[in-house]
C-alpha cells in the first residue's frame, strides 16, 4: 500500500541508505487513493475552520503543508484554482454548500502531491 508505493524500507532488514525515487504511481496514489482523499478532506476542513477567507487559508495551508509562506505567484495560482474549481462545481450543479470543502480538498491533494511536501531537502 502506501509504504510500497513510496519505497518504504523492509522492517526486517537493515537499510543504511535508500535512494530517492519518484514515480507517476506515487502522484496517482496521492490524487486518487481513499486514504489521500480522507486526509485532504480533513486538512481542508481544518483550513476552513481556522481562517475566514481564501487568502488567509492559502497562507495557513502553505505554512502547515510546506513550512513556509506562499510566494505571490503561488498565492495567485491558488486563488485562480479555487475560483475555477468552484465554477466547475456550479456548472456541474453541485450544491453550493459543498463547494468550499470540495475546492479546498482538491487543492489540498495538490499540496500533498507536490515534491516539496513529500521529500525533505
């Protein structure tokens, strides 16, 4: 499962050094697996409960997920993504009360799929 996809070490043997690997399967796992969706939903709910507006939620998301504030371009990209995602939900006639959580959960999965989130530098 999760450990296999991300090259988890064999707990029954010594592993002095492990190579860093990235694969499309890892990105697909973070975007589609029920475990990743549940974590993203919880992260999104936390952001929504903690901050009253998108700008402050974006700031908090970067601090919690990546340990740094967003760059201005990243902030704009997030705002655009949220706006476009909510627009798509409206087109698909998703009830409006579900828009915020769905948009933020989707953005959270993007954070979780990023190399900056997954790997220490």
